[in-house]
C-alpha cells in the first residue's frame, strides 16, 4: 500500500519548510548563542594552547571547527525543514477512514503514525515530541538531522571541554610555570573578562555533554527500534488493555532496516512518504492507529468528573500549593490550566500530586486541556453519593 492508495498528496513535506524564519524564536536563538559562546572561547584558548603554525595545532583547530559547522548545519536543517505536516482537511479513501483518527483542529484525518501538536497547531508526521530548541516538532522529515545534531553537539563539547580545561589549568598557573617551568609549557594569558567567559564556556560545555548526550541516547533508541516516544507509550499501554491476542508493534523491522529508515538512505530523505510505512510480516498498515483508538475509548470510559475547590493560577511551579506539588511536577511541556472554585473538569490521567484532563467551558468556548494539582479539585459526586464516572461515560456515548 502506497501513499496514493491512502489518498495522500505528493511533496507534502515541503509544507513544513520555513527557511531561517523558524530560528527567530527564543529556543533556537538560545541554542545558537550557547554554541557560539562555547565556540568563540574555545578557539580563543586553542590559538594560545596549540598555535596553528604547527601541523598538530592546525589539524586540531580544523577538527573542532568541523564539529561546530556540523552542529549548526544539522540544527538549521532540523528547524528549517520541519517534521512534515499532514495537509489541512486531508481525507483518505472512504474504505480507510474507519481505521484513522479525525482531527477537529485540522479538519482532516491523521495518517498512520501522525499526531496533532498543540504548539505547531498541525498534525505532524511520525511525531516524536515538540522541541523548543528547534521551534518545531521532531518528526518524520527532520528526525535524521535532529539525531545528528544531538550527536555532534556533545562530541564537539567534549573537544571544547578538553581545550578549555587544559587552557584554564595553564592560564591559572601561568606565574608558577614562568618561574619553575621548563619553558615548553603553553603560555595562556587571560584578562578578567576572558577568564570569566572561558569558565562560563566550560560550564556550558559540560552541561551540554550531559543533557544533550542523554537526549541523543533517547533518540538513538527511537531510531534503533523505529519507535517514537509517543508510539512507545502506546505500545506500553497495550499490555494493560484486555485483549484476546498480544499487540505486535508493526514498525520494528529489525535493527539495520530500522536505522536505514531514518539515517542511511540513498536519497537523503527518509524512506517513507509520511503516509504509508513498511511493516513487519503479518501486520497491517493501520494496526497502531486502531490500537490507539481502542485505548482512547477505554480512557474515556475511565474518565472521572472533578470540581474545583481551590484556586490555581496555572503556573508550572505552584509554590503556594505545597512543596510536594511544586517538586513532583509532571515532566512534560504540556500546558497547565488555571482552576477556579466551582470549575468542572474531566480527568483522564492521574499522578500522585497532579491530574490531567479537560476543563469544561461553555459550548462556544469549548474546552481547555492540561495538568493541574490534585489538591485543587475533588471528585464530583452523584446524587447517590457515588463517583460521577458513570455519568461521564454516558455523556461521552
């Protein structure tokens, strides 16, 4: 089954190309500023630590500059190309519509593996997550560039950390080496400002090695198993659902084929067109979508109505709600919704100190979805004193 069979449109991945305009946002600008800061002070130190008039110094500088270029190159492409968006009001052939989810915002169907991003306000092909550092989602068409960016950034920072650490060591001990050294040690001279800048740069480099390195491991795992973070969550939830047969994740084609789906393609583009996908033998094109639809039905059946009993301003770190609520917040960039006394909410996810659901507004206003502290609401009770879950289920039906 190909994209035309599903009813897709050709060259739709260009709808997510923005050029450099997407970089004009706080996330990419901060990322670029951090890379520039580390690069400038590393080159400043390197030119004193290992001058380029030697072969080793020239090679060392060329290697470091290569890391910087690769980081900027893949960061730019990951942002500018975008993940690929499903065309607005996209409609597959009637025979396939029952297997796909419908997006009310985009007024069209979601292709297999696509999900709606509230930040991009579009349905994203093979969506993994929304990344503020590239100001768009990590998805189908920019997955390779995003993964390379996460790989080269820590590699370059390891190189920078070594140069900065050695330079700071010799620079801070310059007087001792001038008096007691052999004369072969590098002469590193710092002013107050270059010293502060270099120390800040080495701190940034160390932070990127740890934080971005962890993110690279996560994305490498996603490529290795051909499974996005959202799909991993769907696959995990499938084990808790009552079913006659075990759910088989359809897109895990084997390690080498999984990697070639994203990273090593002859054309430079991922293999799929974003609508149809290679699946393992015995699996269908819509298996994952059908499983997600069934999970959503069960989620709505479990939905429980709550009523607001305490005000919450919608902040990410609500200190006024207690230390446990403030410290044990959900590790998610999903929105937090403000709560007033008397607000009605439908909860579909539970944590120890937080709940996730929809705040019911007037018909014209629709609904607002997000997280809020558990202590700010109480479960609504029906007239017989039972929880209102059954009432919500009837309303959904």
